[in-house]
């Protein structure tokens, strides 16, 4: 018996060693895989000069920002804050949409100008938004146990506002980190693509950790993510900070700090209205199809025991929307040589045509197609809009403009969701889609006519300038009349150039070994630490 016990002990020890060895090998393999994935991601984010200008660091920072927001959303989804089943009542959902709209309606006029006042410390503003969300996650984690709805609501509202403030600051500094070989649309697409991929990866991870650890622990994990990201925000390159304007500049020389759609310029206004229409339709489509599927008002759920039941239909539509967003980000990276203004109108036209076809041939795959196309148009149109704002708006009021744009898009999405809630009561897919198709077509026609009118007016002005007769030649003779002032300046500049050239010739004859072409000019040392950026995109 003693030998049997000893043999069993040795077998147990060997099994333990084998298990430990297998675990160690699996850990090393996992570590190598994570390291390889990290290196591959770093090569992608730092390609085409992005490592030199700081764009790569900004992409990685935005990916961390997206991961933290995703973890907060997943953690709050299992609490009573979002615990109302969507299919039971439309009233709570409408109330949630209104509550979502109010912060932006109240804070939008203030967020942008405040950020413009701190242009010289944008790194610290972005870090502050991340640190602030970390502290709010800590407070919400303490409120989950006692079900403190007031603290949960205030914390979620603060996270939402700070997230938008980060997005505004990030969009405002994009021209400062733009490499010479990348356009603004492509740079924005890179940031959006990595942000979407990070969010898609973190959703299942966050859901699994929430089921295992609970919402309280998940909010604390999100707190750590935000705090670490805040440290990386402080370590962004210094050239993302812009010097403040001189406070003693005359008031008439300053650009207005309060931005509305009436003073952003025609190109920006056109892109904003097109994106507002797309975002309104996106909010409408989400809640319209959601409640239509919940009420079984779609034809494929009317038959008994359908293959695509309610949960499968919702999952399929959500997957189509996610894939559409990714395709939009990829497409934005390919459209580097095309005008962003034309891209915006093309996305709006594609959405309108798809909506008309879906209303005529409505079915499961038509709903999937319109969900995919709408998400694609929303992502691509927003990236083109960001590029237009970054190109057309001066740096001193760029954050204010982005604040107005973000507020308008959020309000449009909420208003579209409310329309979807109301039209879903009819339980008619054709009525809702036809109504929005007519609205999208009307907006597209108005924008096309406005754009053609503006282009024709610009062409007429250009032709009028070229058609002006040249100035009359000066009379020849011993006593010509006095020249106008504009010609006197040109003559003086030519005489000064002639004198400098004569002095250089005299110096060269005196000492032919010395090159006097740049005499009198002070050579500026080359700053090798300053990145070579493309300020015009």
C-alpha cells in the first residue's frame, strides 16, 4: 500500500509539473502573440510619417479613449440606468433621447469657446477630459451597489460631455499632426478606423468581464483605462499646442468666437447640412426598425416560426451597421485625392437612393442593406466634414466650430430617433421610409442647387476679373507725367534690386572666392526636432 501511495504521489507531481509547464508555454505564446499584434499595430499607426508628426500617438490615444467609453457603456448597460426593456414602452426611450439632447443644447455654446481659450494647452485639456472621466467612473462604481440613480445619471452625463469635448479637441489639433504624405480625410479615417476596431474588440471583452466581475468592477477597470490614457495625452508632442493670440489685438481684427451655421462659410455650411440629414436618418432608422421588429411589424416575422426571429434580426441589423461604419472608414482612406465637399454630397445621394429602393422592395435584406449604407454614409460623411472644417476654419475658432457641429449632429440624431418612435406606431415600413426618403431627396436637391449657384457666381467673378483691360501705358517723352503710386512702389523695388546686384558684382570682383549672394542675410539654423507637416492637407 505504501508503494501505491508513493506512486500516486509521484504521478500527481508529474501531472502538476506538466500542467505548470503547459500553462507557462501557453502564457509565453500568448505574450508573443500580444507583442506581435502590438508591433503590427504600431507599424500601422506610425506609417507614412505619422511617427514623426505625432499622428501615431494621437491614434493610439484615441483608441484608448474609445476603449474606456465602450467599457463604461457595457458596464452601465446591466444596471437599472439602462434597465428598461426597449420593447415594453416607448415613453422611457423617448425620455432618454430628450435627456441625451438637453446637455448638448445647453453646453454646446460654451464648450467650443472654452476650448479655444486654452489652445496653448490642448494636451492638458485632452488629459483633463480623460482624468475627469476616470473620476466619474469611480463615483459611478460607488453608486451601482445602492442603486443611486442621481449619481449614475450625473456621472453618465458627465462622461458623455467630456467625451464630446475630447473629440472636439482631437479634431481641432489634427492639422498640427498631419504628415506631408497624408490628406486630412485619410488622417481622420485612420483615427476613426482604429477607434471603431477598438470599440468592436472591447464590446465582447467588456461584456464577459461584466458577467464575471460585475458592473462595479468594470467601472473601476474603465477608470484605470482613462487615467492611463490621460498620462499618454500629456506626453503628446508639444507642437499640438498653439500659441494664444495677443490679448491686445484690436477687436476688429479678430474672428468671431461664437460660431453658428450662418458664419462658418458656404463650404462648411453645406457639409454640415448634408451630415445633419444623414444623422437624422440614422437616428430614425435605428429606433424605427427596432420597434418595428419588436412589434413584429415586418413581413418576415409575420409568418409562424420564422428562421430570423426577433433577436436574430436585431443582431443582423446591428452587425450590418457595424460593418458599414468600418467600410466607411476604409473608404475615407482611399478617397485621398477627391474633394471632401463632393464626398459629402455623394454620401447623401447614396443614402437617399438606398432609402427609396428599400421602401419599394422592403424585406429583411432591404433592411440590412439600408442599415449598412446608412452607417457607411454617416461615417464617410462625418470624416469628410471634419476635413472641411479643419481646412476652412482658422485655428483660433476651430474648436468653437467643431462644438457647434457636434451639437447639431447630436440634436439631429435625437430628433430623428423621436420621429422613428412616432412613425413606428403606424407599423408600416413603407410609410416611414417614404417620408424620410422624400426629406433626404429634398435636402440633396437644395444643396446641389445651392452649390451650383455658388460655383457659377465664383466663375462669373473670375471671368470679370480676367476681362478687366490692362492699365494704359505711360506716355514716352522727356517729361512723362507723374506715375500712380502703385507703379512707384514697383519702380523703387526694381531700383533697389539693381543696386544690390551692382554691389554683389563689385564684391565678387574684389574677392572672387567668396559667394556674396546671401550677404546681409542671417542664416537660420535648421530645427531638426520640428516635424515636417502638411498644414493644407
